[in-house]
C-alpha cells in the first residue's frame, strides 16, 4: 500500500496549525469572560442570600437587598420585548418578503444599520424628548421600555431578516405552485422555519436591554425607590442603575455589595438567555430540513 504523499502530509500539518491557531483565538476570547465571572463569584458570592435577593435596600442603600431593582429590571426587559419584537418581526417581514429592491428599500436598510450604531446616550435623549416630554408618559416604566425597544429594534430586524432569507426560495415556490397566497406561505412555511434565527435576535436584545443604564436613567429608572411598581406609569429601580449608584454615588458601601449586584445581574441575564437558547434548540430539533 502507498503511504501518504508529501502534499498530504503538508496539508495535514497546515490543518493542525489552523486548528491550534483557532483554538488559541477562542481561548483568548473566553479567558476574560472566565476571569470576570471568577472575580465576581469570589468577591460577590458571599453577598448572595435569600435576604439579599428578596429584601429592600436599607440604610442609604449600604445594606439590605436588591428586590425592587430585580423586579424593575424584569418589568423593563419584558415590556421592551413586548414592544420591539412584534414591530421588528413585522418590519423584517416587509423588507424581506414584500418590499421591492429599489433605492427606498436600500435607504431603509442603511438607516437600520446606522440606528444599530447610535450610542445609547443618544437613544436616552431621544426617549426623554419623544416619550417623556412629547408623548406625556413622564418618567415611567412605559417611557423607559419604549426607549429600550427603539434602541434594540435594529437587532431584531436584522436577525429576523437574515433568518427569513435563509429559508430556501424553493419552499416558497412549492407553496405558490399549490395555490397558496404569499401570506399563507409566510405564515405556514417561512416563519416556522426561521423561528430559531428570530430567537437569536431576541436573546441578543435581552442581553443588551438588561445591562443598559443611560436610556433608563433619563426616562424611568429611579435612584432609590424601596417599593414595587404597580403599573407601567410608575418609576422603578433597575439593576444596571443600582449597580452604578452603589459603585459611584453612595459612600461607605461594603466592598462586596457592588460585586454581588453585578453577579446577580449577570446570572439573571444568563438565565434568560439559557431559557431562550433551550427553547431555540427544541424548535431546531423539530425542523424538517
């Protein structure tokens, strides 16, 4: 039998080098995340307890827990998703399935891309002017959630559009040849086969929404509010703003307190993402192609 040729040996050597190089790049990307989580667990882990999670801040926010901020973050993220996901999916459906390929559509796509790069402080000022002052919502959960929804809308639109375009055109043509309308094809074929990509955009939105500070600082988050909101017209505390406050604005804060708040916020985001990823994997397992 013939042994491997010199070219085959050289190709295998290049393959091993590429694999090692990509592994090193991955390690460089993962290592900072592991270090950050390690520091938070070591310094903030002792703060985590049932009392810390389910009690109000006390003694000028130097003691007590984070329950109002925790619930407020859930309010903000939930309503931001409620506003942005339907609008983002509808916009992506129009751009992908209905809009003609002309300069207007290209201008809209460019505007969406540019909107994704706008700094969060600019979105905060927009939310202050559009929702707090012009619409008359005041500093409230509603105004803050709408501001977060506008800020994260490009992520949902882009992710949804890419997943819609990934569905093979043959699927659409087969439905049209059977007499199905365009909307029936979208509802029965295109959307079910693109739901995993749509959920990817939702996951990215949850991660960004839960960690934003500037947009909610101007529109609905409170510095200190030791009670839970009763409606979308109320202000609320939020984890990101609470972390900023106890880290920079409140004197004599125990060293472990900011680390504990940061650890809970990251764990909350990871939990939301894990649930979304699990649901996405379940849906992906049901796909037919």
